[in-house]
C-alpha cells in the first residue's frame, strides 16, 4: 500500500483497545477529530481482587465488545461501511484480552475489505497527544508512564523514534498500585495515592531516589521496597502509620526520578518540546512539577486531557491513521504479542 491512499474528504478509522481491563472503541476522522470514544471500564469487577484478573477481563471483553463498537459507530453517526480502516492493539497486554480485540478487528477488516492496522499500545499513548495538539512539532522527547511501562523516547519525526530508556523492573504505575495496596488503598492505586497525598507532608520522610548512573532507564522496585520497609518498621514500633505523608513522599520521589531523566534528555539533545503520556500522565502533581522544571528551560510541555491518558480507542485510531498514511498495515495473520516492546 502506498502513501496517500485516502481519497475522501474525511477518512474514518475505527480504533479498538482491549489490552487490559477497558473495552474501548472510537471513531477518529483524519487522525485527530474524535467523533466517538466509548470506554467500558471493568474497574468495579476487579477492585475486590486488588488488581486485574485476566480470565475475568477476557470474558467481559467478549461479552460487550460488539456493543461498544456499535455505540462508537452510532455516536459518530457513521455506518460501518463508511470506515477506511480498523486499528487494533496487538500488544503489549493480557493475551486473552488482546485476542478478543484482534479477532473482532480482523473480522471487520475482512468483511469490509478495508485495511487492518496493528498498533503498539505504548506507541499509541504517544500519539494520543495529537488528538488535541496537532501543532506539536518534532524533534521532541516523550515520557510514557503507565501501569506496565515507563519509556523515554526521542522522536526525530513522527514514525521515527529512538528508545532512550525503559523500565528495568517495576514501572512507575505498577509501583503506584503496589504501594497503594500496601497502604490499604483500593484499586487502581495511582488516583488513590494522588488523592491521599494532597493531605500529606511530602517532607516528612526521606526515601531513596532511584538513580541509574549513565542511563536513561528507570527502576522503581527499590523505592517500592523502601516504602514497605518504612511502614513495616513503624508497625513494629507500634506507631500509627501516617498514610497521607507516606503517599506524599512516595509520589514526590517517583515524580523526581521521572523528571530528572527528562531534564537530562532535554539538556543532552537540545529539544524544545516534551510530551507526557500514559495513565500516570493523569497525575496532577507530576504534570505540575514537570512543567515547572521545563518552564525554567523554556521547553514546551504537552499532555493529553484525562480521557486520553488512560487506555482508550481514540489513541489507537489516531496511531492507526498515521501508520496507514505511511502504508503500514497488518495481514489477517496478525497475532497478539503480550510482551511487545518499543524497538530501539
């Protein structure tokens, strides 16, 4: 398929996202005009287990996938025959959940004789910024922070990137969830930590700042363990646990570790633009602190609005549109890749 394949005045892409516990579908026109963005969350189903149960997630996707797509098309006021392509997450994620979305997308693409576009979930989070900020110019840095991944990318241009750093162990979002669980907070942990931290004193304790010398990689396993040890020691001494203070110190330390890498990248590469994406990009403290540091250096910061930070179909459709423009499509043999990463 060659570049410039689109012929109509509007080019509609259906995006399907089922990598974890959200069943999502969206219709996006011309890469950034969101006509619908339907998300059916399973948070209430998994909360009592303290995390996502893969089998339950898969069964729920199977149950409501068709209904979510139908609602996305109706909200967009489109008939399925008007679609120009179907984009779908094929990894990373839970294999059972991914397969539900992939099989659905394959069926639609085959029956409508339109392109199937397999989308890397991590890369889609980066493209989510284009849904509301078409003016973003490359080259730039992007920090993608989610439950399973923490990646720092250098984008020379859209579609051409270099992975500067990634998670070596626990991703930032995973650390948020684990610390929240240890503090007795509900799932998902990120929003609960942020809410509790507003009531706390971020200078109450000192936690070790994760530092990997001469590397842009991230590591939060040690920080998570330090929080657990801090709380455990207070429990052994019979002290009341100042949960709000612990949450505030933990959140501040995570944010500082992330910001330090971004600032290093800005200073090394001389870029004037930074993007923030992924579920943890919804954290208001991280946004504010990163903006404060970048403002000092006259560097622009962009991030998606809250509905496009967490998993959604619009970001998949957006990424799919730009992949399709470059002639990048998938065959009907596309399979799930639960351990998919961003290639260097």
